[in-house]
């Protein structure tokens, strides 16, 4: 199946949702309401559901983003180092 392309504004909205969700999850845990995440991201709740489907989709996207930005660079650096400790 060909990869679906998203409009630039849709990609920006997705990124804003994920960034807002990461902050909200840090502050309030996984019980933070999705409408609060939408409000923080400056989008409607329908945009959150359309892009991520449900709470699990939002949390999954947060994890993937956090891992890619915070964990993976350290793992790659350790892999390249003579002494990974």
C-alpha cells in the first residue's frame, strides 16, 4: 500500500498535539482528558480523534516521539562509543 501523504498543516497539527500531550501527560498522567490536550495544542477534539483515533493512539505517538528524540540518540551514541558505559 502506498504511503499516505499528509498536508503540511495536518503534520503541524499532529506535531502540536503530540507536544501538548507529552507536556500534559508529564503533568497529569495518562488520565489527562483528550479535550485538554486538544485545547493545549490549539486544535479541536475532532482533529485529535481524526489523526490518532483514540487515547492509545495519542499515547503511542508520544512514546514514539519521546523515544526518537530522547532515548535513541543516547543508545546510538553508546553503540558508537569504545566504552558504552
